[in-house]
């Protein structure tokens, strides 16, 4: 089994953690604090791990890949859809810093509590986890960045419309990860990366 330093080294060898803010977040936010106690010894394996209710904490490589694509920065407003164990919410909080805001949304009530308890291990008043509402995301609110950690069948336009101009959405669609940049109110630019597997997005 790998230790923390070996995991970081492996991820860098595989070409992720290219963004210094993402690497810093990975070094600060310990994945072991977001997995069930019975799996704590496997926290640094580069694999997804089950948490509960059929959900997983994603593979470290995949999370690093998505956060590199998201390219969040200090002071930004970020929406984390499908916060699960709270790991991605905590990573994003580290990336945006005290001047930013991160809202994690989760549909499974037990995971809302689990994610909140894990997030509370860190000094991150800029981040919170709330139950997801009946609609996807937070309609009526606009974000600099949106991260989705479960696979949609097709690109949800409701999330695209929640991006600020210049904002970026990173979302699994089928077996691909898509990066969507909202260039204008009418124009978006998409970039697709193939070969990933996620739990399905509950809508």
C-alpha cells in the first residue's frame, strides 16, 4: 500500500497536479480524513473507495485531473455538485482561500452529515455543504467554477446557465470528462476527455 508521499509522486508522474494550487491542496487536505474508518489504511491507493449508499470517494488521479481542468483560483465562487465525503469541497476550499466561497451540494442526507463532519476537521469557514434542492445546482446563482463528481447522461444546460461569463464547468458525461467554458451569454467552448467511470448523477 502506498503512503501519502508516494501517492503525490505517482500522481505527478502520471501528469496531473500540474496546477500549483491543486498540488498544494492535495498536500494540505488528507484523503484519509474522508474515507470510512475501515478503509483508512487504503486512503492513499489510487483507486475510488466506497463510502456509503452506493457512492464513492473518487480516484485521486481523477480528482486531480478534474481540478487541473477546473483551474479555480483564489477568491472565486465555486459550486461542488455531489460533494459526497466532502473531500472535493475541502480541496476546493484550500484552492480558493479565505476570500473565496465553496458550496458543496449532496442529495444523500446521510452523506450531507458525513461530509460536514469531515469538512469540520479543517479551518475552512469559506466552505459549506448543504442538501441538494429539487433542481440541479443552484438556479438563479452564478459561479466562477462548477465541479460535478457524478456522471450525467448529457450535458445539463441548467448548470451551463449557472456559470458566469468566463466561468468553467467540469463534469463527467457518460464515460468522458467535459470542460465547458462559457465565453458569452450564448457561446460555450467544450473540451472532452475520454475513458472515465463515475457513479451516475442523481437529478
